[in-house]
């Protein structure tokens, strides 16, 4: 009997079509996975690549990668310049469709603006996606920051105050899954990479109600974060304050924790009101 190819449609009437093969549904379209994987290898360090460079990163043949890139080019997601390929602004539509569906950034932004006006420091809001935090709102303070954070930017959750604020409030099962799937890498000297020590850090976050990072993501950067929860108490995001160590002492900066918690509570109230309005 001829087996369906990866890109063929399979019959919904045949139970065998829904059996798992290698942990994936028989309906799984491998070519779509490969196309998305090719798009994801482009980043700030690799904004432009040859076919050979992309092929080496994704582990596919040059001929296969070239077909994917030319297809993505016809769709408008990549373009070719001097035998090198790069993403186009059209890829932003993919992320914007999701961000525009979230009420969290819309509700958080005006509250972050108030927070920055009161403290004089920068503030961000983020959500947790797989092993990273993804920034969904930002209000810059008057001081110049050494870290460049744009909407949609990703940072390893374990190394950020925002990430730790969210990780500390995951269920035991969710936290165990995170630790099983994502390595605690030594990004900077002093960052905790031992799992037991990291769990103790998260325990302190729960105890104090906030997460604090002291130059563990970038030299000179200190940050304070608290979680934002939904009406059922599940964490949906986090907000922070960040500054340079030279602007404030750690004691003065962490003194903003109650104000940050109050802002998170205001956002939670706004989200509940937003949900009621939508219904």
C-alpha cells in the first residue's frame, strides 16, 4: 500500500491517518516545518546569508534550501541580493497578528507610562514563550540604557527578571518541563546555572514577591520584575523596571518593588475589565 507523502493531504475518515509517527501526527506537514525553520535562522547576528550558509544551519541540501528560499521570496517573506538572502518587513505581519490579538500590551502600556513618569526608569512588559521572554510593550526612561530591547525581542527567561518572575509562579509540572527542555547557560560570570541553586532563587522570588537581576544579563544592567496574573491566578506575563547600576543603589532601586506590584495589580484589574467588556 502506498504511504502518503509528507505534503499530501490524508483522509479524515481513515483512523490510521491520525496515528502518531515518530511522535507526530500523520497530518504533520514537514515542508511547512522546514520553511519556518529556514525563516527562524535569520537573526541580528545573521541578517543575510547564502544558500550554503542556510543549508548548513538547518541540515538540508543546498537544492532543497534554495527551493524554499525562492518560494518564500515569491511570497514576499525573503529577498535576494547579490546571491544572499534576507528577511523582508513582511515577516512582521506574522508576529503582529498575534500581538494585536493580545489585550495585555494594550492594557499594560499606559500603566507602564505612569510607572516610568513616577520612577524615571525604563519599564517593559513580556510574556513567556517556550524558553524565552518575549517583549510586548516598552516605555523608555530618560537614562540611556546599554541593552537594546525592541517589541518582539527574545531573551532567555532564566537570565532576566521578567523571566524569573514568571517561572517562579508556574505550576510544579510546568517548571519541571521548562528545566527539562532548556539549559541554564553561563551567559555572564555570576549567573546561576546549577538547577538546585536556580530553584532556590525562584523560591526567594515567591517569598519576596519580585525578581531582581544584578548585571546577570548585561554588564551594568539591574532589573526588578513582578508577575501579572489572570482572574484564576495563572501568570500571563510580567512587568519590570530596569536601570543602570550607576544611577541608583540596589537598595534604592528595589524600594520600587511595592510600586511595581501596585502597577501589576492595576493591569490585572484592567485585564479583567477588558475581558468583561469583550464578552
